[in-house]
């Protein structure tokens, strides 16, 4: 039997949680409410700088949301449904 899936619009993926590689602190970033979230560079708890790869990924994630919303296209993700 195939895996069950759920479908969600890309707008539902606007919140991302990032964990510091040094202290483990989590930062929740909401792309709909945080204007400068793509410029997040340091852990707010211990000050550790994010890796260049993570910073580039965050910038790309921000561009994804901005450009997709400007495109007026309908995009949905299909995710494996959690087991009950």
C-alpha cells in the first residue's frame, strides 16, 4: 500500500526554525512578519556566526518566497503524512 500524503501550499512553509550549531538555541523566523530575516547572521544567545552555507540557504529561501508570491503561480508541496 502506498504512503499517504498531505498537500500544502507554499505559503504554509513561511516559518523556519534554525538551531545554533554551538549552543543549540533555536530561532524561529517567519517570512511573513520579519523583514530582515535574510540578514540573520549570528546566534542571538551565544553570538556564534552562522555558516556561509546556511546564510546563503536562508537568502535563497527568502528569494523563493518573494519571487513565488510575485509570480502569482499556485505551488503546493506533497508531504508524507505522519503515521497514526
